C-alpha cells in the first residue's frame, strides 16, 4: 500500500461520509471534505499514530491537502516505516527524534538495558 493509499484509508475511517467521494492529492481537507479544525487534528493524530512520529504544530498547519500530508511523510522517508523505533547505539530515536527511552516504542530497550559509555 502506498503512502497516499494509507492516508486515504485513514481519511475514510475518520470521515466516514467519504465513501462516495474521490480523494486525490489535491483534495483539500476543509474545502473539499468539509473537515473542521477538530477533524484535522484527529486526522493528523491518526497519521502520527500510524507512522509513529510527531508532527510539529507549525508543520501540521501546512497539511491542508491530502498531497501535503503525503509529501510531509515522504520527505521524512517514513512512507513505509514501521511503528517500531529506529534508534542508534547513541540512544537517539531516529524515528521519533527523541533522546533516551522512547515513549512511542515500548519494545525499545532503554539506555540502561543497552549499556552506556559513561
């Protein structure tokens, strides 16, 4: 499944009335799908959950179309990323951009379990 198809699926799940509407990259959440600001927040939270990342508010404000959401995800090379953490040995979670124990990935070993260089 492509990034676009995954985003489209999330939209259809959260805005159930989309069954009869065509969704394209140019589809605007507000103008075409009649989503309100709460819908946008819920959609972006679902995107964050699905891709295991956090979208900063400044970036979320730019995600007005389906294509902009897809571009955001693909620019971060997370189109096919699993929900699992992508950490390195220095203890930095590359997937969630977080140092130390990752709140998003419970199966990720903590700094103590991996050992430290101190």
